[in-house]
C-alpha cells in the first residue's frame, strides 16, 4: 500500500516514518508539511493511505479529507481529541492522539490493512437483495444468505457498507443511506453518518457512544435525539 504523511511538525513526520519502518506492507511515497501541496500530489498519483494532522496552516486536515477520492483511507494523527467525532464524518479509518503510542499506531495500521482487504472483496460482492428476515449478498457468482438478526452493526466506508457479524465482516458496494432505507426500523437505527446499529445487540450506551461487540460507536449530534427516543422511550412502553 502506498502512503503519505502530512504534518506541519518535522518531528511528528519523523516519528511516523520511524514507526512505519516496522510495516513492510506500507510504502511511504510522500512526506508533506502542508495539505495544499499534498493535495496536488494526491490528484496526480495513486495513494492508498494518508497519515494526516488536523491543525495546519492554510488547508487543515478535515478540509483536506473532504476533497479526497472514495478509495483513499485516512488515519488522523493529532494533538486535539475534540475532533474525533468529525473524523467519522469524513470516514477516517482511525484517530490517534499525540504523542503516539507504538502499540496504538500498529493497531491503526492493521485496521487499515484489513479494510484494504475488504475493499478488494468489494468487486466480488456488489449488491444486496432483501426479504423480511434476510438479505442476500452477491459474492462471486452466487448470493450468500445473511439473517438480519445476525448483523450487529453496519459501517459506511466511502461508497461501500461493511456488515459486521459476530465473527465475519461482509462488504458490498452500497451507500449507508440506501441500505438504511431498506432495513426494518424496529431493529436498526442510524446513529451517525457512518454507522447503523442493531438495537437488539447494544451492550451499553451513554450520551456519546453505543457499545456493540465491545466497540464504541459514536452517536452523532444530529442523530442523538432520535436514538434516545427509540431506545429509551419506545423501549419503556
């Protein structure tokens, strides 16, 4: 995978470079101190993964991310924890807080590699067919049956959705809004621009996150009232 680093701090870029030396699967093809120059590069050269700061002079990391193509993955690396929810709005793979912990960095890289493998499968899984209790995902030359109750949550990734089952992930070419419109609303609710959850599999939640399969899924501010109305008020009737 070809990757680039964008950060206005030289020491931060050097630190990422040192961490990447442990990952032979990644090839660093660019190292930039400003997002504007990096954007010119990305428009002319293939890049799979970007390690991206947020606070930079001129074009900031979030503005930069909104201009990227659908197949470029982002891992934010920043000193500012308050933009974590914004990172989901641009469908970032992960969000790391400086100073970077090597173990946490390695986890983010492994997540990016896993998503890259899923994206390769997308060409083999490109449509869904729904029934009342099941959906059929096309894989190669056949349709695979998936019970709706077995879907724990659904994640949007660019123009794809990832169905998270207990021990499996299935990716298909469809946007989150379209699949949400076809799911039974008694069981599925959208909690952000990037996630739909199956309410029957919720382990816990608070004002900001839902926990499913021990993963904390953020609740978007524009979805919060509908979520609490569905889970608390309707559930208590």
